[in-house]
């Protein structure tokens, strides 16, 4: 977002400020969830095992075509919005602090989702056919990479569970838990973003039918709309 903002700093001040605000708010979100993680670790009595080398992952993502990065960003912002609406908004069993944190996050994430979709449209409208193909290929690569990271974190989650319950589980039990955790992660972090109505509408506007089918085949998600 900061890269896009710098590109329009002089020619489109309103767009520059909107993009800069997204970057600033996301930095705030990073701090927020680090604090949440610290509180959770303190409550558990040990630090949860999480994906390593976050900086390296970020560098790989940002090395891809800007159109692919924007599509990835849009899908993540939309799944964040969907996650709040389905899991937090109407759950009276959650404590007030949790509901407050995620409501505040959702209010900003929903704005970020709209901006990411608009920027995706803007970027793709300026591309020739060959460049669109490159961007779509990079998007597929990013999503497959994301799924690979989920496999790693799912294994960490099983290790975290074993550490928490302080007793061993048989290999079949561990395999069953791993499969369930991985399926939940894939739905939450990949499918709910790709299959969100707003993302499907966006993708139908920027990608050809052949490109949509290529993504569907690679990621196992239905993106085709009536459009």
C-alpha cells in the first residue's frame, strides 16, 4: 500500500492519503495482535509455536506482480470481514474484550477490503493481456504458497495442543486432529476469501474465463459467477 501511495503522492492526494491510512492502520493491527498473542501465551504458560521467518515470507510476496499481491490482499481482507461476521458478531459467549477487539478490527478491515478491490481493478485495467497472465500466474503461486504455510502451521498447532494437554496422543489421533485443523485453516484462510461474493465479482471483472478456470483448477475453488 505504501508503494502504491508513493506512486500517486503528487498527482492524486486523496488516493495517496487513503492508501497511506491503510498502511498505518495495518501497522496498528500488527501491534494489536502481537499484544493479543502475548496475553494468550501468558495465559497458556508457554509461547505458541508459529511460522518462522515472517520477514522472508513478506519479501517473497512483495517480489510478485503488484496485481497478484493486490488480489491476495483483497482476499485476505474479505476473509477477515467474513470471519468477524460469522464467528464474532453474534456470539454472546465471547468475553466483551474479545468482541470489542475484533469489532474494531472488522470496521477497518471492511474499509481496507473495498480499497484493495478498487486498487486491483485500477491496476488490472492498465495491463495488456500478457501482463494479466503473468499476474494471474503469480496469484496462483502466492495462494499455493499460502496453503503450504498452512500445512506447516497446522503441524505446529498439533504440537501446541500436545504441549497444552500435557499427555501424548496416539499417531492416528494426531493425524485426525491434523486433518481437521488443516481443513479448517484452508476454509478460513483460502476458501472463504476466494469464494467471498465480493472477490468473485472482482475476479470476474479482471480475469478472462480461461484465467478464472486456470485459478479454479489450481486452487480447487469455484470463482465463476453469472457475469
